[in-house]
């Protein structure tokens, strides 16, 4: 049995749960649009449902796991955003994609990266070659 990757320090458990049950992209979209609120996830989508702001595919991923339940969506504040940026850098996401997902500027992503320990700041080969 594979061992689960340790969650980055500073990320709320509710966010980690969203990632584990959907995906990083879905979790980021949910936090971006609904952060700090409680949302009800219906068993199906109807025309004009608020979850459609995520896009039909992401809304359906959320429904696949949370149908009929309410979710307390965390609002990622600065500490949580730093942890999110560090995690996404480790996953190899581009700075632009991280900035969009975290709701910050690319410049802020670079600032956060500079503040990370040296082993967490290392560029991957693809990002290095893309420079």
C-alpha cells in the first residue's frame, strides 16, 4: 500500500480534504470562488446553480464526492497561500499557473519562493529550460 504524501504545513485540513477527494485544480477553484463560506453540494446540477461558476466538469467532480453534503470552504490567508505556493512549486506547476490558482501575482510567487528553504526552491529541469 502506497504511503500518502505528507500535507504541507500551514494548509487547512479542509483544503487538504478537498484536494484528496477531488484535485488541486478543483480545490483551488472552490477556495477562489467560495473561500470562507459554507456551500451545499447538491446531488445534481441544475441550470444556474452557483457551483457552475467552477465549470461543469469541476462541479461534477465536487458532486461525485460531496453530493448531498455541506462543505466549510477554507479561506486561504497568507500562511495558507505560502504553503499552497510551496506545494504547487514542488508539484512542478508554472509560476503563472500558481499565481492564478492562489489569486496572487507571479511576482508574489517569486517572492514566496525566495523565502523558502533552499531544498524547496530548486527549479526542475523543465522550468529551467523554459527560462
